């Protein structure tokens, strides 16, 4: 068995809180060992079902971040060509 890692203060505090506030039902909880997660138990499903409506919603939430880059490049090009005046410099 692996060595136990020291528990963070918040976990210890919560454990003490459960012990004092749930006297009768704490016995089950106190027998569980608090350790770090075992990543070897992770598994991915063979198939993933998604809803296209939600994929599009997520895409539209993010696309405007990507659209800003070409706009800034266009503004930089127009400034360098002299079509737009420099109002101030950011760098």
C-alpha cells in the first residue's frame, strides 16, 4: 500500500466538523481512508454522444475571441499604410 499523503488543513477541518456534528452517522465515514485519487482507474467511453445544438452554442461563445485577432491585424496594417491615424500606442 502506498504511503498516505499529509492531508490539507481544510480536509482535516471538515473531518473534525463531521465527527462533531454527525455523531451517530460518523462511524461509516471515519473508516474510509482519505488518499489522493488513483488515476489508473480513469477510463474513457468507447463512444461519446454529443448534442450538435450545444456544440454550436459553445462554438459561437468562443468564435468572437478568435475573430478579434484578424481585426487587430487589419487595424495594424491600416496604421502602417497610413490610412488610420495613430491616436495612442499600446506598446
